[in-house]
C-alpha cells in the first residue's frame, strides 16, 4: 500500500503536466497578427479578423510609442532626464519625462490618441488649438504654432492631433517659463517627433 502511494505520487505530476502544457500557446509579436487579417476577412471570419486587427493595431501603437520615446533623450540642452514613463490608458498613449537642471524640474508630456480613439484625439487637439487662440502668448516651437498659457504651461499641438506640453512648478507665468525652460523647449526635438507621428 505504501509503495502504491509513492508510485501514484510520482506519476501524478507527469499526468497533470501534459494537460497544463497543452493549454499554453506561445505566439509571436502582436504585429504578427497583421498578416492574418486579410485572409480571415476574405474567408468571412469577421470576428477573428477583427480580433487580429485589434492585436495588430495594439502592436503598431507599441512600436510607434517606442519610436517616439527615443526623442525623449537622457540629456537635452544641459537638462538631464530623471524619470520616464510611457503607457496607454483609455485609448490615449502618453509619454511623460521629468528633466532637471540645477534646482529646476520641467515635465514634458506627449499625449496622443491611439487606435480607435483617433477621432477623439483630434477633438482633444482641437481644444488645445482653441486654447491657443483663446488665451496665452502665441509662439512657435519646432516650426509649429504653440502657446504659453498664463500659468506658464507651453502647449504644442502636433499635426496628427497629438500635443506636447512643457511645465514646471517654478514657472508660473509666460515670462518665467521662457526664461526658465526656454532652452529646453528650443532644443527639444519637436519637429522630429511631429515627423515621426
């Protein structure tokens, strides 16, 4: 009886393991799904095609996020990047980085609509552009129209509907913003980011 229990205990993991492994499916990258969409659509498998398209779009968004993230360099005009975060929430892709120089800190954020939220992103960008007309000092950054709000925040709407913002708690009005973080804004690769999107 004791030998049977030992034999059963030894065989049990071997019996359970194949079932557990059979459930695990390893796939490639999210963008591998892009190649399957057309065939599924032509075969009338619309639900599967939609699911593959969703994964494909997610993979493209992640690739684009990574490409744009490279422009948030570790040092720009003597400002050192001390934090970096990127993510997607509610259809919006965000990159936020803090740059420090001396005792000052500037937060640079890029917000863009990803995937199905594209139309909503255009609406948000429209609000940002309307803010430029409604208040603040108009400037140009990277060849694009931008504005410095009364609170010192610099907003740069990009051509695809995304927008960059520069803000620092020490810079509470347009004059202090230009004096304090103007060199970072001037050197930040805004035109390159605009082209990459």
